[in-house]
C-alpha cells in the first residue's frame, strides 16, 4: 500500500504547485505583486540521525517544504497620477490599515475626503510629517492640505543695474518724481504687503557727480537714489523719499552704496502691516552702456492656490502653488527587513512583520539599504508569465503521472485479489 501514499503525496505536491502557479498567473497584472515558488523535499521513513546507513531504502514520496515569495524588482511603468509611486530597490511602504501597521509595494495612492494620502483600500500612507514647509521628525499619516498658501510680506529688493557713465549730470536739478527731467533713470518692482496685495515700488537714479556736462573732474560717478511707493497712506496714495547714494570707481565698479532701508516704514491703504524694505545694489556697474536692469529679485509673495503635487526620489512631497511657490508637505518613509521571506502575507498586497522577518527598520528613501522612489509610476508584478506557463505544463504532467501511478497500483492490487 506504500505506493498509494507515495503517489498521493505526489498528487498533493503537484496540486500545490498548480495552485501557486495559478496564483502567480492570475496576479500577472497586480501592481506590486511578488510571485511565489513552491519548494519540495523528498520524504523517507523516520530514522535516527547518525544511525547506520540503511542500504536500499525506498522513499515514501514528497512534501511541500515551503512556498517562498520572490522579492525581485518588478518593471516600472509610468502613469499620469503624481501620487503613484514606484520603489526602485529594497523597501516597503508603511501603511495604517484600520489601526494595524502593514507593508506594501503597491504605490497606487490617492487623496481621501480629508486630504490624507491613502491606497485603494483606504489604508493611510505613513511618513515624516511637516509643518509650515519644514519636516518635524514626527511619524504619522501624510496629508495634503487644500488650503491656500498664506502670503508673505516682502522685506527686500535686490537690484543689479548698469547706470550709463555718459548720462547727463543733473546736480543742479531738484528731484521730482513727476518730472522725468530731474532724474536719469527709473525702474519699478512689484512687492507684496502682509495681506498679499501687490504693491509697486519705483526707484529713481540721478547723476550728481561726473558724467556728461560735469564741470568738476572726478575719478568716478556719484548717483542719488530716490524711491516712491503707490497704494500707501501718503499724499495721493504715494510715499516717496531719498534712499542714499551710489558711488562708482573710474573702472565702473560699485565702491559704496547700500543696502538702503526705506525709512519710515511704508503704511498701506488696505490695512496691511507696515513694510520696512531693504534695497541692495550688489553687482551694479557704471559702464558706458545703456541704463538697464541686469537682474532684479524680491522676496515675499501673494496668496497661492494649490496647483499640483510632486514627489522627489527621496520621498519628499512638494505642493506647488499658483504664486510660483512650493513647500514640502511631508516625506514618505520606507521600511526594510532582515528577511523579506519571513513576512506574513495578508492579501490585498499587504504584508505584516513577524518573528522570522525581523524588526522593521524605517528610513528615508535612498538611505542605507533602501531604494529610491519614482513619482508618477508604479511597480508592475514580477511574475514571469512565459516561464510560469511552461512550469504549469510541467506541474500538470507531474499530476497526471502520479495519478497514473495510483491507477497502476490499483491494477496490481486487483490482480493480487483475483489470485
């Protein structure tokens, strides 16, 4: 009767192999799925280790030793969703699924009604949270606020100008913002008050030493600098005054001048907080070339509405706003294990840690033994479909062969019974 049990063990092993291969094939299009292999071992009657060898010992069949998952990298496929994230390398996403911590390679994420980043099952993506555009170090669900980015009042203007060395000397003219004949050049810049209202600040430049028409020999030029700001509580909605002087050498380099402070602070008609502006002229020159703005930068910005999201390879999630600003909303954390095959498979593309897997070790993508992230992409199943279809045929033949063994043994038994 031993042949029956031997063949039965073969049938059971082949059936397990068919189930494993069938599961692989059915999940060939499952994002983040990891294929499995059934591993077998031969079976012999019980024997003491170290006892004398038993010559001619016949095996009693086979058994399934383990079903091992293969954690090889799957192909990465691009998508149109910026919240889709593929892991290129080692690691798992860490998720909160109904209060339990689970791990996944499926990076198909979306926002729920509360702005929390979740997967298709509603599990919350965990990582390093941020506040006011800075990572706090606290771990928790990652969220995307739909609120507008508050405005930031401007506090400085940086100008790099070239003031033409052949400009007309206007040392005898009293400056008047309404009379272009009292200054040589002007340029305007938009700044923002504390309410996010754009305000216009204009600076004016009057050559008072050197230049065309000068009656005094100089080794360089001196320019008076004035300003005006509209939308203020000043007369006619304009506040104006003097900033200081720019002094250039005979080689056209800025020798002295600035940074200047607009004083007194600018008071705005819309009720915003008063603004104290700093105006810098680093890099300005005095060459025989047209008056021009080489570069101009201001800090501060108006109110910004959320226009998009992006995720960098290090897992940092950035919000982009309509005012041209961006800020970090959090950082996706990855988790690794000493033994991935020790993870407990929970289904739904989830695994749980176990004693065999070792403790979870979390960190930033790209850090020690952790892969990097690719936004707008997902990791496909690592199933080798053509290979598994061939293996399926082999498993089927093994099943049929073991079934034939039982049939043959049954014929032998019937022959013996008929004697």
